[in-house]
């Protein structure tokens, strides 16, 4: 005799929910079991019900217990002013999903107001919250990763600790922090892409970034054309062969010193233009100029420099091949 023949209901200790153990599978009429809050049929594998809310108590570490005593929750993140350790008060439903009545909703509304007022101990905390929210907004609009968002928030925190917010808007420093995080990570995000997303004038963002770079000593490596080639190639949807050849030309431009003193985005666009000519794709210079935010003259100048580097490399290779093919004289002969 099965336990389900005696007990019509059961209790799942992993979720703390009373479940029906005597149910049958609607597909194969098999016996339904409950495991970890999931009701499924072991015969055909049909999942009937899922229950993900854990009503059990948090595990505690006792004597001789090897379980991890840490509470389960979202990890700490510097992208939030309180590192994510905040309290959220609901509006229309409680923790179990039941709808609240009007009197309870009014009480929760007053609690939210008091909680919002008591959440900040000083004006510094309010500025930090506003700055972190602005950093998250810009990072989300740019499609940046969570790690870059946290790095930008750390730059903003350092700027606040060094008292660099005085006389500057929070929005400008937040936008400059995002650009600084991208520069430190080697991500090709120009400040021209961040300026339209900022809620202040672009010149204020540039001034704020200049101050952050000077006062904080940010480890920002100089941008290279190789960092911009994949971005432009993806935007133009060129073939893999053109992308690979453009990267080779960009590395050659850095090696030959073509990129020195020139805008790296323009050199990257010139490398893509030359790679497209070699492959017969024939990209237009004006399209590349609009994508790289430079003038067509910059593209042509960089292209001529890239051609000169290619000719110099081909000449050096030819000279090396000729020198290697010439027979060396026998010692003692003239």
C-alpha cells in the first residue's frame, strides 16, 4: 500500500508548502511526486506545478554543522548608494501576493514617506544616491555590463570623497565617471556618445572628466585603432575577412607609428576602408566618417598613411627576401 492511499496531502519540507500527494498525472495517469517544490511525474517527466518561494527559516550554523551560515540574498554592489542593502515597502500586495485593503495601503504609503526621509543621514548620502542612479541610467542606455557600471559608481564615489563635486553638477560628474570607467577598461566609448545621454551640456561633461583624470590619477591607457575596428565592423556588418584584415592593418599602423598624433577612430575607419577595397566591398568614406565622428578628410589622410605603411612593409619584405636569396661569398674569395 502506498502512503498516498492513506494520506491525501503531504508536506514538502524544502518549501514549507502542503501539497497533494494523491494526484495523478494528466498525461499517463502515473503517480505524481513532489521534490523541491516541483510536482512532476517520474514516469513521463511532466512538470505539473512549480513553487519557487521558500517559506522555510534561514539555515543557522550549529555545533559541528558544516553548512554555510550566511543569509541568502542579493549580493552587495557599489552601484547602489547603500550597496544594495535597502528595504522596499510594497504598495498593493503583501509578501504572499494577497491584495491589501485601503486602510493598509494608506498606512504603507505613510511608511514609505517616512522611510524615504530617514534613508539619508545627510545631504552627502542624497547626492550619492542621485549620482548612482544617474550612472545606472547612462550605463543602461549604453548597454554596458554590470561590472563597468560598478566601476563607474566607484569612480563617482572617489570623486565625492575627494570633494570634486563642489562647483560641479552631479549629472556631469556621473557621465564623466561612466566615460572614465570605459576608458580604464579599454572600451571604445567616446565621450561624444555619452554627451547626448547626459542631462547637462557636453562641455561640462568634458570638463568634469578632465578634472577626474587629473585629480584621481585614473589609469586610462591611450586608445588605439585596434579597439575601434570591431565596433565599426559590427555596425557596418562587414564580413569576417574584412574585419580580420582591418585589425591587421590597425596593428601595422600602430607598429609603424601611423597612429601617433592621429585620432584613433579615424585611423580605424581608414583601415576598414582599405580592407574593404582589397576585398572588393568598397565602403564609402562618408559613411565611415559619420560612424567614426570624423571628417572625410581625416579618413583620406589616414588612408594615405596606411597605404604608405603597407608599401614600406612590402618593400622591407622584398629586400629581406632578396638578401636571403643571394649566395654569401666564400671566405677568402672576392
